[in-house]
């Protein structure tokens, strides 16, 4: 049974930091590209960051570059998102996503709320 457990969200002041974690089970994590997306009610889902199955070639949305860092630990079946210099416009529900390199199978986490406010 595929399962994603997201953690690390919460309330933080502008300029602060949070680290999101997504721990997975039930599939071969090391053969999946991992991504983080975010969504605000009434707006389109937005790609935050992505990382290859072996942890190379990380990529980010324009507003995240220089502030966010995606990483993964294949021994722990976990992907992380380190968020620094947070802004109120970063407020959203953040979702963990997996895509199989060979199979094209897709899985989604349940999402975790991040709120940036003073």
C-alpha cells in the first residue's frame, strides 16, 4: 500500500524558515522523480521544486530559486524541502508528488499547510 506522510508545515513569520519532509512507503522510491507542488484556494497548482531519482539536477520555480532547496535520502525513502526567507505569498498547501522514471506511475501526498504571517 502506497503511503506518503508529510510533516514540517505550520505558521512562521516572514523571513523565517521551515523544513518539510515527505516520508514514503509501498513503492521503489529510488526509481521515482520527486517533486513538491503548492496550491492556494482559487489558484492553479504551482511547481515548487523537483529532483531526479538519484538526487541530481534539482530544479525550482522562479520565485523559489535561491530560497528553497529540495533534497532526498533514498535510504530513508524521504524527500525534503528546506524553505528560507519565507514570504507571505509562500502561504499555501504543499504537496509531495512521485513519478516513476520507468513506469510513469504517479502518487500524491495529502498536503501540509504552510502559513507565513506576522
